[in-house]
C-alpha cells in the first residue's frame, strides 16, 4: 500500500472513530441542525438579495439580518419537526440534502428562482437537457453539500423516547419554533414588509422551502388537471366566406424558436450580422417583440392561448384548448413537429411528431439533432395531406443553453473563439456570446432554408412566421440563461426576434398588404398578438378572435 493510501486510510479511520463517539441525538435537535445547515450553507443567494444595499454601519441592518436568519431557521425547523421522526429522519434528510445541494448549485450559478414555473420547467426537462449540466465542479459541490452531511447523519444515533412523551415534546418544539419565527419578524416588521413589497420574488430563493413549496403546488395543480379534457374554445370556429374562392390550398409554417433573443438578432441592428441569409430575403421583421414568459413552460402555452400575458392565468391556460384546436376545428390540418421537449399541452389530441431522437446521421449525434431535422421528410407530410390545407408548427431547439456550442454545425462556427463547455464559468463572456451568436446564425440559416423550401411548393399558397419563446441572459448583471420571474426579468430574457415571410400567392389570396405590414412591424408587438393574428390572416372565424390584437387587421383588403 502506498504512503498516500495509508494516510487516507488513517484519516478515514479517525473520522469514523470521531463519528463512533458522537452522542445520541434527539430528532428535534437533528432538525435544528439540518435547518441551520440549510440557512448557513445553502442560502447565500437569498441573504445577499434580501440584504443588498444596506448600510452596515447601522445597527438596524444587523438586527434585520439576524432576525431574518433566525426566522428562516426556525420556520424551516418547524417544517422538519413535522416530517422527521426516528424512522423517517435519515431517509428524508438524505433526499433533502441531495436535491437541495443540486438546486443550490444551479441557483448560485445561474440565479434560478424556484417558483412554480421554474419547478414545472425542471420537471419537464428531459434527461438530455439535464445531462448537459453535469460537470466536475458540480460533482465537487455535491460531495461537499450532500455526501458529507448525509454521511454524518447516517453515522448519528437517534435517541428514542416513548411515543407518549415524544408527541407533547414535538408539539412544544413546533409551537416554539413558530413563536420564535414570528417574534423575530415582528421585531423588524417594517423592514420585512418593505422587503416583501419590493422584492417579493426573493422568497423563491429560500432553500429548501422554495422548491418544496413550488413542487407541492405543481403536483396539486397537475393532479387536479390530470385526465380532465381541455375546455373547448373551438366549437364555433369555421373558415371565413373568402375560403370559398381560394384557388390553391394553404401551407402555413409557424416556427417556434428557442432562447433566441432580440438583442443578438442581425435584422434588429445588432452590431454583428447574425442574420445574413434572412436579410437577403423579402421578410417582415418585428424589431420590438416581447415574450409572455421567460421559459418554455410558460411562453409556449401562453402564446397559443386566448389569455396571453395581458390576462395571464397559468391554470386557465392549461385547462383550455389552444389556437391549434381552433385551426383544426375550422378544418385545416395541424401538425406539431418537435425538436425539443414537446408541445407543452398545446397540441393535445392533435398530430405531434417527435423528431429530436431521429436517426439521421448527418443531423443527429444520437442525443440531439440540429434543427434542420424539422424539415426532414416534409414532402412526405405534404403528400399525405393530399393537397389539403396544412398548418405546421416547427418547434426548434434553437439556442438552448448552456451548451450553445452544440447547437450549430461546424460550418456555422463563424464567431470565435467559442465557449465549448456547458460550464459557462470556465469561459469569458465574449466566448459565450460567440458560441451563442453562431447559434443565431444557424437559426437564420434554418429559417432561410424553410422559406426556400416553401418557395418550391408552388401548388400551395405558402407563408412562414417565426418567433422565439423567450430570450436569454449572457452574463449581463452576472445573470445567465433564462427563467427569472417575469416581474423582475431583465429585457434580455423577454425581448425576442419575430419574422414573417409571405409568398406572393399567400399575400394576394388572403388580401394581406405586405408594405402595410412592414410599416406596422416597427410598433411594439408581443406573443399575445400571435393567436389573433393567425386567426385574422387565415380568415378563421371564432368568437375568441380580437381584432385589436391582430397585427394584420389594418393591412388586409
Ligand atoms: Zn424555451
């Protein structure tokens, strides 16, 4: 045995002997210790947000810091007192340490707020997305914040006391903890209430209550909605009278992008030409477009709903049918083609094709596919439709991070050097932006290719509309990725590119004046306009159509 291995052996033996001499501990004390661990080791982001911009020469600041520290520790202890007992304590804490450590890692790294939207987004994340987040630093973090505390907990002996005595003792601890928490808050109530007024979202930084609370809400909502059919909004939908005079069937392609932000969009005047191909085409660009949410789980259902951001209600949006159901009911065939994580309920009951695990060697690496896979065998779909009308949604992988470098083929690697790892902290901001911009170049290429494909479909009147689901932070104000609560999200996460292309046949047969549309495109628009603009342009009649939200309304004959 080598010297080093011998030393390690001795160290671990002495560690074990320390553990062996640990006194037996009551479950309540264990709960308090665990809660202290969470407050001290896992809540850096919460405390730095809650205590930002304070004058530390003022005793009141120290009092406030102490009070919220005690309140949070006491409240989380109270929660632990409810769930921990001599049988459940070790397994429950094991799970809590693992999940909290992983969550803390990403929270600190990317400033993640664990509200219900974020938790839902994480639950719908596929294995492929999750695996891109692993790194050596993550493993070290997990060892320190999960493996070590778990080892310690399993080495502890728990005191056992008879149930008769245990119950009143436990109740006393719970009441005591709540009284201490309430007392501390009362002590600094004015300060505390102004924090809750001005920075309400900081509560979603409190580990581990944030994700436990949000997870409970998501599970409750999903259970309530499971297997409940969607509430119809489509029963009165029908094609307008103008459809009677159409010479050709219609082929409309709606491209829903991913994580592409307005600031890096060449057509919007970005310093770099990231849209060289689209800029040569006759497209209508909307430079001031905004998203409904800051993540896919919010934005995708929202943009296809009647509610939108202006009447945002997550439960109602999930409970009701979408724009696609109206289009389908009116008699146009819809197909959702996906290279990402599915249609998020938007296409329930309608045709959905998952292409993200395709076996196309030129476009797929066995894990992920480049977005051109979405155009694979479009001819076959068109053939199947037998000259009928088609409304196709292409759901891109786009600029999905943090592995921007994996989102474009080598030929699109124009801006260098690039960040070639998912661990963004290993790269300079310029390298991150370079990789991201190459991804934008690829989106530009994909959209141009879609348009040139549509141009070959001369038996159809064709059109394309592209918009991204949300933007992305690339290190501005130290923030990365996306998913911040909408109310505090920076504009990098909510400003999106949006582009429309109409064939001559489409524009003339649907009476759309492209020049008029180009003029209107300079005004601010949002994902809320999608629902009504599609219904308006396609001349579908529905009681849910709102002319004031239809971008084409003033531009149609
Ligand atoms: Zn997204």
